[in-house]
C-alpha cells in the first residue's frame, strides 16, 4: 500500500462533502497539473490518503481510500486529464496543521513542506505514521 495527500479548498469540496458521498466515493476531478495527474496514475485501489483542507485551515482532517484507479476525468473531454475515485474512511481525532508539520523535524522532507501548492502528492510510510500519531489515529 502507498500513501498520498489530497488537498481541497473546504469551500469548494470539504471533508463533510466527502463523508456525505459514503461508500460511493467521489472522483478527485479538476486536477490540471501533470505531476499531480501522474501521481494519480500511480495509485492503486486500496491506497490510503490524507484529506487536507487548504486555504484558511491548512490541516489534515481525515483519511480516505482510493476506490477506483485512474480514469478519464469526467469534467473534461481532454484525454490528458485523469483522476481517481476516493471515499472517506475516518476523520482524524485532532487536525494536524501545516504549521505542526513544518515544525516537526521528522517531516522536513515531506512534499507538503517542500511543495505546498501541489494538490495531490505522495506521503512516505514514515510520514504517514508520524502524521497519524499527531492526529490521534491508528496508521
């Protein structure tokens, strides 16, 4: 299993929206960055990810699971853009802020620290375990 981070503006699509989709999940559509698209192409069904609220909150707020491999993004006819489907698994007990992540030396190499603008990004197994511990959840 691999780990990822999915960033979303809560005013556009937030954790509560994701939870409301239930087991049906939702396409992670609208990504128009080649690197983020390529990360989604690398994802496998069953991979886990952090759901991250960007903008004002800037925090990991939940855990999601990839439920469909990369496929054509339904919001465009352009074949270059693909997306995966994800479903909510569980909220975190304690949101983990970008400030906390940046101040933890164990997370200094995390993509979120080095390239905070990237909307879909990989998370190493060690980073996953550390953030889960900070969030008060089992990895």
